[in-house]
């Protein structure tokens, strides 16, 4: 079961040949004071997995959380168009980190990990940023962009797993699931 309503995560799991059901977790996603990005996404993934696992005893739950970070500043989902423009301007012409935390839970047991990729963007003109924001795509995305969508033309390089940037590193998911299967 997937503890997320993200169509991107559902597509990645389905493409990996995993049958899934959806039950999103609703948790407080605010960053704790001084919390680094890697710890932040792992904590949220674990909280989501635990929340949904409590509703489904005996079921294996997969949860994830993704964030973009520049110089340790977390760029979560933008609050509004101005915030999206601020984020995209900050990302323009430079590299940034993308962290995705994954947790797998069943009956009180949780295994988790984090995968990271580095994405480099070309300089993005103000009119390009405005047009991208007008598309609506940035508004529900960490860092205000979707690498698999309209922002693909901004990206010059991705060091690491592409699916980590999309929101679910399938290799890490399979590794965590294998750990659960080996203990059955």
C-alpha cells in the first residue's frame, strides 16, 4: 500500500511492476528547527508510513517524502506564485540537492533510507519562470518544479537517480521491501 496520493509515485511503482493501493497520510510536514534536509525527508517518510500502517495491520506500507535543498535551505512546495518565482530564481543557473526519504512499515516495524541526487539548471529567464508558473505545474512540487514535466528544459544535468528527483527511488524501495520479505 502506498501512503501517498502522488500520481508520480503511483506511476513509478506501477512501472516497477508493483501492485499498489493508495491511502494517503495526513501529517504535519513542517521542518523542525535546525533539521537538515536528509533528516527531514526521512522523518516525514517514517511518520507517513507509521500513520498508514496503524490503519492497516499486517499490510506493508510504502511512504516517501521529497525535498529540494540549496545550501541546506529546504525548498518545499511553494505557498503561492511569488514563492514559486523565488524558488525558481534561486535554482536558476546552479546546482541543488534533491532528497527523497522512503520508509516501509508493517505492524510497528519501520525500515527507512534516503536517496539523493544533484540537479543542475541552466539560467532561466524571468519570462520563462512566469510562463512556467502560469502553467500551474510548480504549485504542488518541492522546489517548485517537475523534472519530468515542463521544467525538463531547465535541467542541464542530473547526477543520481532520476526517479529520486521525481519522488520515489525505486531501487531503494525494492531494497527496503526485500528486507521485509526476508523476515516473513
